C-alpha cells in the first residue's frame, strides 16, 4: 500500500467507527465497545506505520482537486513530514487510551454509545487537521472539533454546570473563529492558493500583501482554540464534562490544534514583527496568569485545566521566538503527561468521592485507596514541574533555550524584546508550576483524618492505561531531544547549562515553598478533619461519582472555583491575591460587563420595539378591518323586511338631500 493510501486510513478509520457507532449504538449494543475501541486502535497502529515509513525523509505531498472555484482552487491535499506524523502518533495514542479508559469509566452510562462515537469523530477531525495540506480542508476538521467539544463537554446535560460549560466553550471558541475564517480567506487571496506549501512559499518570498493583518486574524482563532489569553476562560469551565473527554481535549486534540496551526504556518507569523510581539505578550500573560490561577483552585480538574493553559503558553512562546521544533517537542511531551494527569484525576475523584482538594486533604490518605493513581499522578506532576529526568524537563528546557537564544538577538526576524518577554515569563511560571503541582499532590494524597467511604478499587483497564502513559512521561524526553532534530529539521533541542540550572532551581524553589506552606496549614486541617465528601457505595459508577461531585462543588462554591479555606496552602501563598486568582482575575465578570450585558440590553430593546411598537401597529392594522367586518356582519341578518326597510330609509335620506340641495 502506498504511503498516501496508508495515511488516508488514519483519519478515515475513526470516522467510520463514529458513523457506525451512531447508527448501531442503540440497535446493536454489543457492538458499541468494539466500534469505539478497535477503529481508534487500528488508526493508531497505522499512524505508527506511517511515521515509520516517513521517518526523517523529505516531506511527502499528494493532492486531488476537489473543485475549481474560478479563483482559488480547493484541494484534498495530504502533507506528511516529521512533525506531522509524530503529532498524529500522539493523537492516536491518547485517543486509544481514552477509549480504553472510558470502557470502564462510563460502563453503565446510558449515553455511552453516542459518547464513544463523538470521541471517535473528535479524533478523526484532529487527525485531519494534522495530515491535511490545504487550509479549507483543515477548516473542516477545525469546526468538527468545535461541535464535538460542545456535545462532549455537555455530556452530563442534566446538570446546569455542564449545560452552561458546553455553551460557553462553543461561543467563546466561535468568537475567535470568526476573525480566523476571515484571516484564512485573506491569506489565500494574498497567496493565490489554500495549499499550505504555496502559502509558505509566498511568505518566505515576501509575497504576502498584509502579513500583519492576516497573522493577527489567525491569532484570534488560535487564542480561542488553544485557550490563550484573552479567550481562555472556556477551558476551566469545560471540566464539567467527563474526565476522559478532558484528557482528550487537553492532551491531543482541540487545544493542540491552534499551536499546531501556528507551527505549520510559522513563516507567515515571522513575516511580521508586530505579530510575533503580540504572540509573545499573549503567551507571557497566559503563562503567568494561568499559573497563579491554578495555585488558587480547589477543584482538582480546574487546577489541571489552568496548567494546560500555561503549558500551551510555553508552546506559544516558543513559536513567538521562531522555534517551531521546541514548540512541537513540548506539544508531544505535554500530550503524554497531561493525558496521564487527567485520567489519574478521574481515578482520584472516584476514590475520594469529591473533586475538592481541600475536602480530600481532610479525609484519610488516598495513597492507600488509589496507589496506582498516586504514583502515576506523582510522576506526571513532576514532569509538569519540569523536574529532570522526566519528559517535561527536556521539552520545557528546549523552550527556555529558544527564548534565551532569541533574547541575545541571534534569531533572525525575532526582536530581542520578544525573546526576553518569553524567557522571563517562562522562568516565573516555572516557580509557580512547581508550587501548584506540589500543592495538588500534597492535598490529594497526604490528607489526614478519619477515613472517608471507600469507593472500591479502580478497574484494571483504568489503572493499566495510567501505567501505559507513564512510560512516555518518564522516557520520552531523554530519548527524544537527541532524535527529534533529525525529524524536525536539525536544530538542537537539548537543555543548556544556564536555562537548565535556572529552570530546575526555580521549580525546586516552588516545590519547597509549597511544601512549607502545606506544613504551616496542617494544624488547621487537623482541627477540622472532614470535608464535603460525596457518600457513595463501594461499587458506585465512576461517571456518576464524578458528575455528582462536580455538581456538588458548583452548589457549594457557585462560580468561585476555589475555597477560602484557611487550611489551603494556596491561600497562604497568594495572600490577598488568592480571591482574585480563584475567580480567574474576574475576566468573566469583565466580559459580562463589556459584552454580555450590552448584548442582552440590545436584545431587550429589540424585543420591546418588536413587541410593543411594531406589533402595536400590526395589531392596529388588522383591528380596523375586523371592526368593519363585524359591523357589516351584524347588518347581514337574512331578514328581507329589514333589507327593504333599510332600502326605503336610504331612499328617503337621498330624497331629502336632493331636495335640500336644489
């Protein structure tokens, strides 16, 4: 089989699995799990085969003309190079682990058939984005991911939290997609083609007429899809969906799409120093702000959500300094350990019966009830904090190395101020990341107090997936930083002495400070040993435990995703800043004031004009004929004598008028 045909199977297999699952899910329930797992597993295997055949060779392109538009044609194009095939392997691996994990996690969920089909469709859409060589085809996958996220985030639609989160995710990402769509058309008009290769050729030869405008329009869509400031607010709320969905969105699909797009079109952005400056500022604010917010969250999944936003900020920072290789290296590394973090969080929520970290800290230690989750989450949190020799250390150091190189002015087309912005923000975020990762681990697994109800041991499929993902979390970085340059283009990716020592040292400072704060608040936790734990029987279904835990947390805290508990070390560390960081620095309130309220006021005005003004005239216009009709109807009695009397009376009146007139 040719490489082109083999690559076409990668997005096609999960798509066919999704269609079959939607058609047969209810009529043939015995086929639901095989249709969910086998096509995705086969797609992963084929993606590995494609990566092996493509290897470090020259990029492979194939195209078929879909339609002749008369101006800019649209092609069903395929583009394979080193980083495209490796990202596809990541997507296939995480999607397969999510489907396998979901078999046990949602085993008793009545909507599992539609859920599994949507996960397959989500996977297919991302693989289409990864492999395509045409922007119009990429847009198809881009938008399919958006609608899949809407349905999957709102999976627990019985709860108000999930319904609101799904709507918010859809609307905020669409807010970025509108200028993004305009940017795609403007870019194609400048380059004369939707083919990515043609666009890159035009960018390299300075043939784009408006590179800054186009780049900024595209960045709006990237900010929405990859949850970058200021369009990042949907991602923490999207944690209302099932945990496996969170793992898929954060690790391998939707939020990775924006970073991947900028990596593919990087020459378009490097053609504009202003666009790079905006991207660097966006990345810096995202990194530091999300890390501060993560340190204040009480919901374990929201901590991880803000950590994703920050790690995506690192990738955006690498792209801002013109280093595609470092950005994609961190994308691959982050995909493995973030999927592990979310799937381990699902196991923790099931074991604890709550998603509140402060409640976990006041119960008996989860280390005895969920040892697999403890060990694997500890490994992933260490990778998140970029501690050597785990994968996150090597990939994050590659970003800091690129920023250091750009700050010295040695990177062509990148202002040194951009490099300094990314470097300083990256180092500051390293301290905060070590702090919130340590806080999460200590509150979740080092709790004290009476033992909470045991929710039973995790199914083997769930714990097995955790250990599978632990392998690349441990080993990928050390192996990859030597091998990936051959796949990506030759630029070195290893850590340097300066950034390695600074980054690791600052991360360890964050770890130590968080540990001291945890010890300082231990007396408060011991004085109030029990928190709000959802009591469930030992055989409770994981998805029901999670759904009820999320809803219970929302009822307790409302839209405040954190606790003012004095036993929370995050409160001690942040001080007065804690209440603002807990609310995401009130960005939702700002958006409500600037956008939501004016739109609602305009809608109320339109409703008033339509109902009380326009409809009044419409009712009046219809009312007069009705009155005339009623009067005429009353005159039509059917009595001949009445008609003759009226005729006679009319004749008399006419005669009198004639007589008077003469």
